[in-house]
């Protein structure tokens, strides 16, 4: 008790020990819940960014590796339709051939189309047995385990949602942009270098700033201090977690996300399986075209 009857803002301490500052139990509980929510949010953001990188890389690999096969199938479908139209002369077959050719290239001039049909589909005989053009295979869809591990570690340390003030958020955002770019490339060396920068200078490493050494001083967050401010921070975190989870579900439900879900542990193997399926379709169409061209 103080001389004026008030209470000291610390708990009683044994003789010779430092007094322990008093803390409102409600505020302590809010701080604990905020820390848990921040950890949950960062994990959700990391999962979303990881999925986004995997979707982008899978879409690129899908286009580079399978695109020529899809193009070959469309070309063979057009050649088959044109051969059928040339044999039957049926207006419906001619229309179908015209539509099939439109999928492959720009609509041809009518005289060119009729000449192609009358000539037995132009260069089909020579092209029917040709292999689809080979595309240079990109790197693996999923970055290495080492890159994934280092990326998660960096994101949990440097994520902008952990910023203490607007300047800290700006620096963290710039730094995480570099981290995301390195992870998208699967560049383990760059991720290691960025981790070293963070250890030396924290958020100041972003944007090319010279690290001052050691972790950033930090300081109290702008939302700390009152129960109302703490509750607003917690409510914002809950809304943000919901939004990130929703984005994750939407991305997972997209065409590429659904493909990835078929083989989450081996997306490159899935691409090989799809390529085998498309090659079988190419061979079947080439056989069908050869039969049409061989029949008088």
C-alpha cells in the first residue's frame, strides 16, 4: 500500500528480489491469443504462397512439356476432318473440317480450304508420321525440400504481418518479395544468402539497405497498450486468416490446383503420365489419318 491508500503497480516480491510488474490478466490472455493468431496467420500465408508457386510452376511445365502434344492432336483432328470432308463432300463434314481447322490456325481463305480438302489434306501424308515438336523441359515443378524448408523459416521470421510499425512492414514486404522470387526459382543459394542477411540486419536487409548487425530492436507494436487495441488486433488477425484460407481453397479448386491434387507428392510424375496419355492419342489419330489417306 502507498501512503495515499493506493496500490503499487507491481506484485509483492521477496526481499532482495526485483519487483515483478503487475499485468492485467485479460490483457495477458489477449496477448497470448494474438501471438497464437499471428503464428497461425504466418503459417497460412506460407501455405498459400507455397501453393501459388507450385501452381505457377506446374502450369508453366504443363504448357512447355504438353503444349506441343495438344497442338499436334488439334492438327491431326483438323487433318482427319478435312480428309473426311474431301471424301464425302457433305456440307456438314465440310463445316466440321472448317471448325477443326479454325482451332489450329487462323481461318483459311475458302479457296485455300477447298484446295487443301481436294488435295487430300495437303501435307498430311508426310506430317502424319512425324513426331510432335520437342520442347525444352523446364525444371521440376516442386522446389527442392531444402528450398521449401528455408523458405518456410524465412517467412516465419520476416513476414510483413509481424511488423511492429509501417516502416518495418515496408521493409519486411520488400524483403519477402525477394524471398518469394528466390523460392519461385527454387534458388536455394539465394534463399541461404537472404537468410544470412536477415540474421545480420533483420528487416533492414530489404531493399539493399546495409545491415547494422544483430536483430532489429523492434519495440512495442502500435496496437499494444489497451485491451481495446489488443482486441482490434485479434479481430483483424481472425479476418485475415479467414481471407487467406479462402484464397487457398479457391486456388486449390482451380484447374491446375485440382491436377496437382491428383499427385501432390510427385507432380513431375503426373506430367509424365499425362504425356503418355497424349502420346497414345496422337498415335491413334495418326493411324486413323493414315487409313483415310490410304483408302481410295
